[in-house]
C-alpha cells in the first residue's frame, strides 16, 4: 500500500534555511501572525491531515472514480467526509482576508498546505483548489456585495467554486467561445452555453457551487476582447435548493485524476452576475490563471515527491540480482535493487526535481506575497520576476514531474504497471498537468514570446541579475566552485541565445515557436541549477559550522552534485536544437506528412 | 474514433528501396517463395485484416478488458472471433516450417505482419505473439515427438502458447525461481509453483494452451545454472478436456494492454515434459528472449506510428489560434494547429521515430533470417550484429515509442487525456514495453556490459564498421554532407567513449552501470542516424533520377534533416552525462536518500 509522509525536514530547510521565511514575513504588512511557531504548528497539522485522512483515499479515488446519476455526481467513498474535516479544521479560510471570514495568513503559507494535501491526493485537492481560484477571482474583481454573498461562503468552505472557461471547440483559443450572457432588467444576466473540462463542476461535498464563467454579451466585440466574467451559482443564494439552470451533463472518462469530477456543464438561461468590467473578462481571468499555473506547477513537485518516496521504499526492499561490484548483502538471497547505479539514478532524478522544485515554488510563493502586500519598486520587481518564473515553473516542473513519476514506476519493474502498487496511478494522474492551465507549448510561447522577447529581454534579465549576483558573491568560494562555474557560463549563454533567437524572430515569427519549448526547458534547468547551488551553499555552511544533522546536509550536497553532473548537462542538447531554426519544422508541406 | 491505416508506402520503401529485400530473399536458401509479388500480396492481406478486423477492436479491448470467472478468462468482445479469422487466414503458420504445417516463409516476412497487427491492436497481437515465442522455443529445443504433438497445433493456431518465467519474488533475477519439477517414472514431471505476469496465460480463444515453464529439478544446482525448461499443457493431448493441474488464479489490474490477459498461473502437480537438456533451461530460453525482445522493439514502433497517424489527423482538423506569422486560413475562424512549429515538432518526432524504427527493425529482421538460414561467416556476422542491435532496438525504440505516444496525446491538448480519443490508451499501452522482456536498465547492462565490453568492443565495431563504410562511400556526395559529417564524428566519438568507459570499468564495475542507459540511448540515436542517412540517400537518388513520387522522397529528406537537427543533438547531453562517473550515483548513503 503506497504511502505519503510529509517531508517536513526538507520543507523546513527550504523555508527557514534557504529562503529565510521569518524575515520575509516580518518585512511584509499583514504577515505578523505568521511567526515561525505558527507556521510550524500549521505545517504539522496539515501534515497529519494529508497523511492520515487524504493519503489513504488516494487509491480509493482512482479505483472508484466519480459517478454521474441524472445530473448528480457522487464522489468516491470518504471524499465528502474528508472535505467536511477540512472545513471543520478551518483550512479553506487560511490564506483569505479576515473581513470575509479568512484567517489572513499569507498566500505562501497556503501553498505549503496545498503541497501536502496535493501530494497525498491530487484528485481530492482539486476540489478546494478550484474554490481557491474562484475566491482569488472574486477577491480581485468582485463587488463588495458579491464578496459578502459568495466569497464568505467559499472562505468558510460551505460552498465550493469552479472556473468555467473551455468549450468543446475552444480551449487555448478562448476568443472563439460562444456561451452567451443576456442582460436582464434587474441587472443580472441569463447565461446559456456548454462548458467542458470543468473540474469539480458538480459533486456531493458542499451545498452550493459557485461557477465563475466566461461568456459573451450580445453586443460584445469578436475575439478575446468581447469576453466577460460572470458568477453563476448552482443555486441562487436567495432561493437555495431551487434549480438555476446549471446542470452537469456528463462526466469525462479520463486517463487519471479519477477522483475529481471533470464535468460537462450546461448553462440553460442560468442567472448570473457580471464580475469586473464588461468585455474585460479575459484580463480578470489572467489574475486567476497565474495562481492556477503556480498551483499546477505544484502538481509536478507532488508527483515527483510521491514517486520518489514510494520507489525509495521499494528500492530498499526489493531483492533482485547482486551489485555489480559483488554481493552487498551476502546474508540475503540477493541485494536490494538500490545497489544498482541506474536505480539510484532514477531515485536521485526524482529527488533532485522534487527538492529543487520545492525551492522554486516556495520562492515563487514569496513573490506572490510581495505582489499582494509589498509596494512600489519591490512589488513591481516581484511582479515581473513572478511573470517570468510562472510559465517555467508550470511547464518545466510538470514535465519533469511526469518524468519523475515514470522513473518511480520504472523502479518497480513489471510491478510498476500493476495498479495495486499505485505507481501507475501516479503516472496517469501526473499526465494532465502538462495539459491543463495552458499546455507546455502555450507556456513556452508565453515565456519566450510574451515575457522575454516582448520586454526586449528585460524579463530574463530580472532573473539573470539575481543569478549573476549570487555567482559573484561566491566567486571566491572554492567549495562551491563546481556549481558556480557552470552557472556563470550558463548565465552568459542564456542571454546570448535569447538575443540570437530574438534577432531571428524579427525576420520570421515562427522562429519564436520553433525555439520555445527547448528554451523553456533550458530555462527550467538553469533556474533549478540556481536553487541547487543555493541549497548546496547553505548545506556547506551548516557543515562547516557543525550545526544540525550532518547527514542531511551531506545528502543535499550529494544531490546538488548529481544535479550538476547528470541533469544540468541536458542543456547541452537544448542549446543546439533551439538554435537549429524553424526551417526543419516548417518546410514540410502539410499534405506531405504522411502518404 | 481513432483509426489505423497500414503505412504500406513506407513499408515498401524500407523493404524494397532501402533494404533490397528481393535480393536478400534470393540470397538465402528456403526463401525462394518470398517473391516480391508474394510479399506484396501478403502485406496487402495483412493490412486489410489489421485495419478492418483488429483496429476496431482496440478500444473495445481497453474498455472491456478481460474478466476472470472461477479460473476461466473471457476476452473482450470480438477478440475470439478475430482470432478465429486469423487462424482461418493461415496467419499463425506463416513463418514456420512446412514439416509442422507451416508455410515456410521467412521470419522477416512474419515481422511485417506483426507490425501491422500489433499497431492496430497491441493487446490482441500478444495472443499470437506469445504463441510465436513458444513455437520458436519448441522448434529450437523440442524433440521430434514434442514438435509433432505440440508445435503442429501451435502452427495451425488451434492451440496457443505462453512463456512462464516470472515469479512473485523474481523477475529479472530468474536464478531465484522456486517452481519445482519432480521426475516421474514415465519420464514426465510433476510441476508445482506459481508464476505471475503470464501474458495470454488463460483465455477463451483456443482449445488448449501450451505453457513453456521454467522450473527446478530436485537435484538442481542453485541459481541460474539449475533451471530447466518444461512443456506444461493446460490439457494433456491424450486426455483433452481433462484438468492438468494448471489454473489461472487471477488477472492483474494494470495500467494498459487491458485486452490481454495477464495471469497469475498456478501449477499444482501439473504434468510436464522437459525441453532441452536438464539445468540448461535459461540458455534455451535466451533463444526465445532475443526474438521476444525484437518483438517488443516493434511495440515502440507501433505506438509511435499509431500516435503519429491519429495526431496528424487531429492537427490538420483542430482549429485553434492563428499561425505566428499571420492567418494561414483567413476563411476559417482559426488555423489548424499544424501551422504551429511546436505541433509540427511533435508530429515530426513521432514520424522520425516510427519510420527510423521501421528501418532498424526490418534490418534486424533480415539478420534474423541470416542467423537462421545463412552459413559460416555470414551467419556468424549476422548473429554478432543482431546481438549488438537487439538491446538497442528493444530499449531505445520502446523509450522513444513511449515518448512518441506522449507527443501524440499532447497534440490533442486536454482532449488527449480523455479516453474516447484513444490517445491516452496509446500511452498506457506503450508503457509496459519499457518493462517486460527486460527493462531498459537491463537491456543497457546487456549492451554495454555483456555485448560491448565483454567483447573488448568487437561487438560495437561490427556496427561502426558498417557505418564507416557507408560514410566513406558517400564522402564525396555533397548533397548528403549534412548527414555524413555528423555521422563520421559520432562514429569516432562512440568508439572513444566506449574505450574510456571500459577503462574506468576495469577499476570499478559500477562505472558500467552508471554509464549504461545513457550509452544505450546514445547508441540508439546513432543507429537511427545511420538509417535516416541511408533513407535520405535513396530519396535523393530517386529525386535525381526523377523516379516515383517526388513528394514522398522530399518528405523523407525533410524528415532526415529534422532528425539530424532536432533529435540527434540529444547525444550532446548523453556524451557528458555518461562520462560523469559512478561517484555522483554511488556516494550517497542508502539511508540518507530521505530524512
């Protein structure tokens, strides 16, 4: 039976030893309550909930899935009760404003809880996850009235929320959406249309569901500039229990995340209310999408961590063959497979991505705090840096998360393919993360096209300056040289390639697309390289000072070495392919792909 | 509804234009009947069967799976009838000897049929696939009596076969197996033990199932030198219908290939007969394993081809966003997604692996013919070359097949995650290929440890000489220079690295393991580079001569360019990582992987 243990030691290392979270919270208004003791207590409670309540439901969710019964959706056994406990524990309100019933704790603290909850049971975590998205949207764009009516109920967890964007003929290209909103005399709207892929669109966990829906006003301009945002509750608050023309038409049969209900939602003259300005819905949505993308980046980390934990247990336990250097356990009929270099490589790859990904996400979470709470230059810088790092975190971490989940499965050999071990579920569940909230390809265009090239490289410089400063400060640190030297080279190369691709793109826009995914992955390896070097630095300092658990710090340094020698060199291929030009992709005629 | 169309044009290109199959058959004794007309007619019939009968059952098989009912196994709807048609069409007997009812056609011709059958419906193809393995084992090691009794029934397709190796506590490490064989006075044996992961172990398609079982004699030495091979039929031929103590205990619930029954098989004093010499079972088994590995390599090609075909249709059909260079279809609400460079990259990656993989497999299939039918030096060379190429074909093609299946899914965006499109089934079905018949890691140790280093590099030289000759012959061909130049460099580098790794391995055996998977993948990219260059050469010659369909040949050249500019550079990372040494994998203490 697979298990999840919250990696509190590592989480604390990143929070306290690498990212100085105490100082971060002290420097921001409104974070005073997030003292180290408070953070620690919340993490421990969150860990218990994730380990004891959610983790045992992970396989149940996969096996039972959700069932549709004449419009109603029944979630897997135990999901509803777990949600009740979650609400009773006050978890939904953690990082929301006190005036709407929240606990007013920083967003970054919420992300710690999301990590544990999501790693224990990703499908389950999506129910509160979608609520969180709806809450952020209401918080940013709703009227005071809307907040009092809807946000308070979402914050308390009594109701849940969704985001309704996709339609059968448009996912990425929201400009084509057709759902209509007819204005009514009372200021409300009648919403009609069909939305697909609506996660948590219908279920049995809460009394009401608040749908945030993208639709078109009758006089709206075509394309993305004619989209507005609406609140469309399953039941209108004034007539709870009555039908509001919102129904779940069916559930999708899908590869994974079976425990989460992926709904076709039909809106049939449903009453809704405009949020934010008319025809500016997509802009409002982007607020949400950025947090959702960071939330999905977390999924990459989740599946890497989960795969690592469970394949590590197996690698130590499974006896098969002897070590290449001779029997390691002559007392046993065979050696545990962890003696084999290639098994270790798969374990270390998962570990490097999980722990490196953790550092990147916690770092981004601090930027989210700053964007929300800091002011002036500090806020602007955090905003720009977050905009740069978000597509990298989302696409890169989900790609390597899927890779990691597959390594976890592979370590089990044939048993990895068998459902009971849970490794194949981890692979299936992780596969969606590269698709939703913008595919890897869309994130790559966002990064290279919109973020980097449209700012003439300023967006990239925001990060490479930080990397440069770090390298410069450590330039005399001989113990760190094996990490600093390749980072210095990479940092220069990163700028050079960006310039070259930018020049080519001025001649031919396809050059952006042709370089984009390789560029994003290159950037991801570079960013994680920075965090691994920072972690190695902290570990070396602790070792030198004789502080704490030497084995823990030594393992950090070993893993950093592994990352720099075995993972970072992947940039050597990407640097070639991303500069190979658009011609090798574009010159084949559409009708000549197959004969 | 996903579909499969046999790529006859491309199959013929590889067979006739690249590999000169006519000449190959003419040069071998016993292949006289395989004339071009005969080959072509068989391919066309095979294509019809695969497209019309098997392809429509592929999704059915996934959705229904197999069901276990008190020891009996019911295959998905239509599977049994399709098998009946397969038998009536004489397909099981194609590549088997005429004296046992076969058609005496070459093994390489059988592989063409396996490709089409397997790509249309991999799960179904495994039933005759396992029979084929049992037949080859009986053919090579059975007595005349055993052949007359069992082989004839397998050749006719009346019965099917299995290979029973794995036990719960041992898969890779067969030396630990416990199944017992007690000699009886009549020369037979009583077989007792439990085998797992037995593909096609029980089903409703045939009257009898011939299990080829690995077991231990009472006085057998420990480990791999004490394993013998037995025929254990479900029903004894003399008492058909009566129980022989062979039963299916349960079916595995697994990630994919749901249409194939993966059985736990219990042998309870079942009557069996020794095949081959006592205690030499594993040696006999290797005969089978090599063909099984080539059969699994085919699975990599199958999922790449299937993913390519179906994602190509979608990429041309799905309208979403505009081309980066401006609207390509202003008459439509959006452009088909094939206009996007990154979509094309995913299509071309699948195409390059499918078509390149086809060339590699057909080449290996000719070697199989030569090992079987040629003599003296020609046979010995073919044998050595096949031994070198088999782990590469198995592991490399299944790894890139899985990658390709994932690209196919990715092109569908969110829809790729939904069952009805079939793309996620293709991913799930493909995942097993890197596990069974020896994982990628085991193939890599076989290649680098057993094949290359144990022959002091002779095994590698067998291939690099061929590559060298080809490059030398084309050294003045300016049109081919873009392919020849990198191959020449790669060929030298390949030898150099092998030497370096070999030197390090003399100090520390773990260096072999630490380099092995990267070495195998490097070798795979190099081998496919050779075949892409050969295909480009043929295409250029045809274009120059104005022969045939120019668009087809131009597409070949474009795809070769794509391969050399976008795929082959992956070796640039591998060359670094495989030389980074064992220390970064081995130095972390087992107990310090997690805290």
